[in-house]
């Protein structure tokens, strides 16, 4: 027996007449677990069923009449209702709206079968933005494993094309959410199921791997793309080339130019800029020659260099202490009517400062202002650092004050640079004045600030003031870094306090710090100065056990330590050991041989090793 029409239409005042009348038409019925006195429910003897009307459901969801819909769902099953929506062939956006509302309102977590069915429906209707949003939310909360998702996707009713679309967007979602390992796994599983991916997902995946310096994976994904005939574009090649350049694989990066041609892609200015930058940063002999060769090839292909091209080359020459060559490029840049920007000037000014050519740096600073490129705090930091390196502290302080007068706010680097300069010159009162000024102006003091001050006071032998700085640093919640520990081991503790220094070395591991060669060599030197050669030898063994091979500095310290204890034969053995390991003696090595061996009447036996004195 059907429920009365009065009961049938109760609570439906806000629905259209068409929807109300639809309640009495033929309907799809599915079993329910409990009865409900609502418009869409009827009673059939001992069983209960829901009368599901497509138009009613569509209007309730489309017009977001959630109150009416909730009364139905509360007395039925959300999963069963979703199944009815799928079977009624409603539009994908309507089903998606119910899906999202139901999960939020009823705290329902639908199974992966329903999830994939919805994705297929949206893919069939080409609702790609909705698919992206749905997958984006799912991967953020790790809703499913990659392998389970692909298995369910392949077993559900979607066609191959829709499966490929969904798989492509899943890889994209993982890449966009910086979950590159899962993105790679999804990329591989898509290949296993023979789903076709596109560069829409592969390019962001490659870019994410490059950012994380996972260059081996970059190469593996690229090779698999080519094998699977996923057509690359210029962005694909530029991304892979960038990754190879970051890894120093310059020949492989240049080989990709040929790959580009075979795929019908022409190298862009970005391609060549990336290669030039890679050569400039690679280091080693001939790097700038190769960078220039790339520039010539670029011009030969009628690709005009940009400001970025010149900036990269100028910076490379400046870092190679070839400021004259950098200036020639600067003039060529101007000749081509390219306007230098702040980065151009910073590279040149920094290059001149590093070479001690302060006057040239200041001329460029003036030219920079005259050309309409406003100096910023970085500009002043570079020149202040140049003054400090030359010991021109008065000029550095004047420039510091000028920057404040020009409403440029000095940052912590500005203060730290000047503090470091004062400390190295022994002007500790001036350094403390700047320290106090930082506190007064609310400039955050960093570990670097304290490290500069600690070096200054430790070298002066003022351990009391150094201790106060350490306490202040601790109160501010700043943790000692590797540099701090090296300072403490080398100067704060030093000779006569080797046990404390050794305890600090042990504590470094607990602090999550990895002692460097400087750390070990400094402590070995402390032991040698105390005459405790056994402890020095044991520490060297410990260093090598931790994966750090003894370097020239290690041998220099130990050779000198043995010489000063009168153990010249042992020192000679260490010298030969160093040469056998292919380590090249430096100026300090020869000073030790001359002062500690030969002047004492001991002629070292080099055992046939070539040991030419440096010029």
C-alpha cells in the first residue's frame, strides 16, 4: 500500500511542482534497511524500499536542498543512494556534488570502487578541472596506495581513454603536491597498465625531481618517456638539461640538443642559458671557454642572447676573478641595446671587490645609480664586505651609515659582515656596539652573528666575554651550529682543554651535527700541541672510520706534531704516506719540512716520490 499523497508531499514546499509530481511517477526502487515517512519512501509489506526518481534527486542536489536530502539519507544508506545516482546516469557534476556533500555531512568515506567510478564519469564528460581537484584532495591525505588505486581503476568500468586521463592527472596531483616518490611510482604503474600519459603530468614530475636534486630519477623518467612514446616538448628538454647541468653532467646535457632535433624541437634561449650557466658553475679548467662556445653556437643559430645570458656569463667571469673579461661582456651587452639590471651590477661589483679593486667597484656603484638602477641593501652588503676585506673599516662604517640615511634598512647580513670585519681587526668594542644596535633596532641576531663575536673574543683570550655570549645565545633559543663547535674546539678550549673539546665532539652527534674535516683537524692539532700524539693518531682513525679521509691539513698537523716531539722518522713516514695517497703538498707542508726537519739537520727521505716545491 502506498503512503498518502499528503504524507508523500510533506516537507517539500520549496520543491518545484514538477519535482513534487515526479514523486508519483514510475521510479527505480532499491531495498532499504529502515522505513521513512518521507516523500520518496513506500512500504511494501515486511520489506522497505526507496523510490528513487532521477529528476527529484537531480533537483534536490542541483539546488542544494540538503535538508530534504538529509532526511532521506538519514533513514537510508548513503552508499546505496550513490549507487542509485550512478545507475540513473545523472551528470557527473551532480554526482560529484552529492559525493562531496555526503562525505562532509555524513562523514562517509566511500570505497575506492565508487571513487574510481566517479572519476570515470567525470572523465567521460571531460570535466578535467573537477578530476584534478578530486585527486588533489585525495593525494593530500594519502587516501589510497598507488598500487591499489591502479588495480581498482583498471577493474572498474571505465574505458581505456578515461583510465589514461585519470592516471595522467594522478601523476600530476602527486607532482604538484611535492610527493615525487609517489609520482614516480604512479608514473611506473601507469606504464605497467599501458595507460598513456602526457607531458601535462610528466613535465611537472621532471621539474619536481630536478628541484629535489634526484637527477638519476630524472634521467630514468626521461628515458622511460621516450620508450613509451610520450612526446616531449621544449619544456621537457629544458627541464632535463637543467637537471643534468646541476649534476655537472655537461656532456650529457649537450647531447640532449641532438635529441631535441630528432623530436622536432628547436633549442630556445632558455636551453642555451641553462647550458651556459651549467658550464660557468661546473668549475675546473676551460669552463668559461666552453660557456663562450655555447654562446657562439647560440648566435650562429640566430638566437639572440638576453640580459639573462649576459648576466650568467658576467657572473661566471667575476667568480673566476676575471673582472676585465666580465667588463668586456658588459660593454658588449650595452652595445646590443640590452639594459643591465641590478643582478648585472651586483655580479660586477662583487667581482671587483673580491679582487680588491674597490675603486672600480665604487665607480660601477655610481654608474648604477646614474643609469636609473637603484642600489638595494644587497649592493651595500657587497661593497661593505669589500671594504672589510681590505681592512677599510672606517669606509665600511660610513657606507653602513649612508645606507640608513637613504632609508635602506640594513639586514642581519649587513650587520654580520661589519661585525666580522671589526672582530678580525680586533676592534671588539665596535663589534659589540653593532651587536647592541641590532638588539635596539629589533634586527634578529643569528648564529652567524654570535660566531663572528666568539671568534673575536676567543682570539683575544677573553673567555669570560665569550662565555657570556654563549649564554645569551642559549637564552635566545639559538642552537650552536658546526661553525660554533669548531670555534669552541679550536680557540675556546684549545691547548690544555683537550678533554673538554673531545666531549664537545661527542655531543655534536647528539645535536645532529656532522663533524667536518675542520672539526677533526682542529682537535688533532689541539692534541699535537699538548704533545699527546697517541690521542691525535686515535682521533685520525676515528675520523676515517666516520668516512672522512685524512687530507693535506691532517697530515700537516700530524707531521708538525711529530717533529716537535722529536719523532722525525715517524714524521717522515707520514710525509711518504701522504704522497703515496696522491695528496699534493702545499706551502705549509714545505714550511714544516724546512723549519721542523731540515733546519734541525734531518733530510727527509721521499722514497722516490716527486715532491716539487711550489713556486
